[in-house]
C-alpha cells in the first residue's frame, strides 16, 4: 500500500466514522424528541384535569350560590303562603257565604244583569 492509498483509506475511515457519529446523533435527537413529546402530553393531560377539576368546583359553587339565593327569595313568599293558608283554614262557613255572594255580585255586574 503506498502513501496515497493509505491517505485515501484514512479519509474513507474518517468519513465512515463521521457517518456513524451522525447516525448516533440523529438517533439520540429522535429519542429526545419522543421523550419531550411524551412529557408534554403527560403535562397537558395533567393541566387539563386540573382545569376540569377547577371548573367543576366553580360550577358547584355557583350552583350552591344560586340555590341559596333562590331559597332566600322564596322564603318570604312561602311564609306569606302559609299565613294565607292558615287564614283560609280559620274561615267559618258564614265567611265563605259572604265571599260567594260577593263573587256572584261581581259576575252579575260584569255580565250585564240579564
């Protein structure tokens, strides 16, 4: 082997070594990219669950607040209804007769007293 062949062989060996190193770097970069993607997907799933949990808590709090406000608004209406029901329960038959007469008078007046 003469000097020129040896230099060509050394150059060829260096090219092969560079190609091997490039393949290793490419494989390593591909693995890192897969790892980064996997980690990003795990993090995204975790964040999604946190957001959904937080949204559910806020929704539950708003529902509870609406129910409480509704109960607060309904309380005096229910109390008034109970009071009126008690009054109706204490009416005597003569009071009902008077009420019936008043209603009949209004109907007769509205109908034109035919």
